[in-house]
C-alpha cells in the first residue's frame, strides 16, 4: 500500500511493482552488450597479444641469432653475465605469459564473464609495474645505460594512460556492469 492511499488494492500495488521492474530491466538491457566504448576496449584486447609479439620477437630473435645470448651465457667468455642472461630468459617468459593472459582476457571479454573487469584491470596494473621494474633492474645491471630511455618512457606513459582511462571506465561503466554477468 502506498502512503497516499492506505486503501489501495493489492492488484494495483503488484501492477505498480511490475511496471518498475520492467522499467529497470529496460534500463539494464539498454547498456548490455559489447557496444559503446567497450568496442575500443575489445579492440585493445585483441591487438595486445599481436603487439607483444611485434615488439618482443624482433628484439629477442636478434639477441639469439647474432650470438649475444651465447656470449652472455657462456662461462669463460669476456661478456659472460649469467644474471643478465637469466633476466633475458625471464623477460621472454613474462612476455609469453602476458600474451597468454591477454588471450585469456579476450576469452573472458567475448564470453562476457563476470571476472573480466578484475582480470583486465589486473593485467593493466601488472604491465605497468613490469615495465618499471624491468627498467630498474636493467639500470642496476648496466649502470652506464639510461634507466628510462625514450622507448621505455613511451611504454610507461601508454600503460599509465590505458590504466587510468580504461581501468576507470571498467570500474564505473554501467555497460560493463550490465554486460559482464556470466
């Protein structure tokens, strides 16, 4: 019963509640689906593993094909530095892990899984932290080199912007809340 009419019939109360829930359902459905700004998020998700391959493969294939890695990992060689060789292997492993994580995130995205936002934000944070730690480690190992060369600064800026724009969008978007419910 409403406050305005203490003698309102139960039928009108049920009808009123049905109208409200139908309206709420329409609002929820209005935002449901992979549309709007989520299209850009999806594009970034699809491009990320390809981008990792495009960046990592040329760098590391050169290290292995020109003998640099062999020189770093062969005891007795004047360039021997097992720590640096292990860091290169670690970087390759982490980048492969990142590529697989992005593929998993794509699966979560296109199947509209409820855990997508947490994974997505988590991988954005991990990527930013990894880039910064990687630069610091190389600075410790190679003190004469630049810690934040232009390419590293560009990646830090790209990752920071992606985290703040798309991470925030993922947290506050009505479309994200309505879409990732499975």
